[in-house]
C-alpha cells in the first residue's frame, strides 16, 4: 500500500512554497522513514527560495535541514536507529550510510530531495543525517540541535571558547543566540551581541550577553574597540552572512591572535574585501561548516545540557507555525522578526 505525506515544495524560484501531497518511495538500503514532529526554518532555505544559491538544477524540490521526529521504518543495512527512536535530523553528516537523494511522486511529477528534507510530515532521510536522542528531550529543543545550536554553540565550543576572555557575536538570531548561550555557560567575561533589532538585542541580554550594540545606531567596530580598550575581541562569530557584516566582524578581532569565524551564509556571488596587512598583523579569519560539529559526539552532549537544565534552548523559539503557514514563516524570517521559527507537524 502506498504511503503519502504532505510537504512544502519549491516549484519555482521566487515563488511561494506549495504544500503538496507526495507519494513516499520504497526505502533504499541506508534510508530511514521518519515522522517529523518539528522542523526548523533557516536562512539557508530562504536563500534557496529567493534564488540566492545560484542555479537550482533540482526543481521542484522539498526543503528543510533541521528537525526532530520519530523513526517509523528503516531500510536494509541501517543499524544506527530503529523504529520508535526519537531522533534529531541534521544536515551535518554523521556516521552511517550516505544516500544522497530521494525522488517522491506527485500530481506534478517527480519532486526531488537531497539526503535530508524536513518541511514535511513524513520524510525519507539518509541514515547519516540522524542522531538518536533521549525521549526526555522535547521535540522543540531536539529540532534546534539539527542546525542552530551545532552551528552557533558548536563554533565557539570547538574554537576552545574557554581560552577567550572576550567574544563578539554578530547577529542575534537562532545561531547567534546559541553561541551566546555557550559563551555564558563557559563563563566568558565579556560577551557582546551586535544586531540592528532592539528586540533581538534584548533577547541576547536574556541569553547572557554582557553588552549589546545596535549597528544601525552606532559604529559597531568603534564601539567594540572602546569596550576592549582598543585591543579588539579575542573571538568573533559572524552569523549574519552579509559582506559588510563579515568585514566589520573581521575588523573587530584583535591583532596578534584575534579570530573571526564566519558562520553566516552570504548570497551566491557576493564577495568580501579585507586588508591583507591585517592578516600579517595576526588577525585571523576562517569559516565553519556547521560549527565544526561532529554530530554523533556533540549532539548527545548538547541534548544532555538541555535535559539537565543547563541550557534552556527552547526559549530560542520566537515563532511557531503549522505546515500550511510555511510561507508566513519565511516572510517573518526575511523581515528579521525571528530568533528561530519552527514548523510543528
């Protein structure tokens, strides 16, 4: 008997997503069928919808790369999870079999998917995009462990945050607030949040920021220089993904060892400009792929921090939607209203 699901489908760049009924194919070796509980909504998908990733060769396709759910069925050779397991779905590759694509049937023909898609009620996902977690972890929190928390908190933790006396987080959305939470948990003395939204900066204070800067009202580079007695910050995490914010974030890092990590996603084709002499003087810049997170090692640790009450990541969620409201979720994200939005299935 055929199994069906509802999913948010991108049929055309720049057009609203359509919620369509899809037929789920038989599982291949290494694939897992998961009933989604909660999916995150991320700027990465917004870039796809708006065509900011360059040419999209896979239209029409489904979207989403962080979620929580329950395993419904497993394909052959899957050993990592079993039916009934509570899982985090993450775009960051973990251990297990890698099955790179899925093809769903529909009234409009084939609808494509990569190894993971989460803006759907039931999904086929590659084994290596799953991490089993305790049933004690709520579905909202578990979903955030698929991208926001590993990228933000993971980037700082894996940069040995305990060595840094001052941290600047550029952008107080879900990734940035996760980073601030990790900095606060590691007792960083100075935690500076930079954004252009006062509501987000207020939330950053609630998460542990010791200082906040509205970059629309004051020069953030000068403000951070002043806070650090002219030295610059020991560690800077950029979570916005705009060329000017990356350039400003880099300019805030201290000479002789200050590090700027880029976690934000610029649009396809955008470029940054930096002075090479800043590199010669010891200011560092690098990217991070999912916070350098090792999912099988780090996600259970993040889950433990949440279950034990040391991290309250549920308060990252500022907006909650249902699947038929998915376009409203992306509109709110684009307006800058959102810390982290979720879609409950």
